[in-house]
């Protein structure tokens, strides 16, 4: 399965995977507004391939069912919360 991968102009680390290059018709309008200008990163064949940040099976399934897959960056660490949690566990 070929898919096109686009990066978001508004959200660092957000990527949108779609089945056909420049065909954003399956993507909800509200998502496209939030995503911002989509810049093509690459066209890739997902068959027999692994992806660095996401499960390729989930990507293919989402594209087949919804017409797109949205990859968001992992949440940032809140070091203060982690410190408080460790302090609570030590008491």
C-alpha cells in the first residue's frame, strides 16, 4: 500500500498519512484547519515496512477505514509532576 506523508505547519511532530498524494478529501475539515498547511515529506510503500514512531498495521488499518492516519508527537515530560510523584512514593 502506497501512502503520502505530510507534516503539519502548525503542530511540531504531527504527521498526516493519506492514501493518495494531495487528496485530502477523507480528512475532516476541522482537522485540516488544526493541522495547517500540509507539506509533503515522502511517499512510501507500507508493504513489508516498519515505521519509526508508529505501528504500520495501525496506519494501514486507519487509512483503509478512515482514509487517513494522524500521527501526533508523544506528550512532553512534566518533570515537576514526576518529581512530586517520586517524593510521594518515598514517604
